[in-house]
């Protein structure tokens, strides 16, 4: 039933910019990630996790380390979206 969820493009990394202080490199990012994976147990109970796939990723908040808040933080949109 989750066919509308296309495979997450994990090569895409969102960068951020703080327009208040110009910070491009230091952020506190709070995010939740949902991962579906194949848990493969041996008969002895040892677990191997295989084929992890990110099915959802949600950024809760991004805070500038210098300003201490995220009010001026905005994502940098990469234009390499061919
Ligand atoms: Zn800042």
C-alpha cells in the first residue's frame, strides 16, 4: 500500500545557511528517519540487519550553532536536480 513512496534518494543531502550570521557549516539538526530493513536471525538468535532502506525522513528542526536559534536558517536548494 506504500507504492506512492518512491525510494528515497539518499544521495541528496540538504545543506543549510543561516542568513543572520552567514553560517554554512554548524547546525544542530533534529530529524526522524524511518528505515525498513530485513532482520535476519540465525537459529542461535544472532541478528544481521540487511537491506536497510530509508522510507521516510523528516527534519524536525535546524538550529544555527552560532545564533542559538533557527529563525534565520534556510535550506540551500541545489540546482543540480536534473
Ligand atoms: Zn546564525
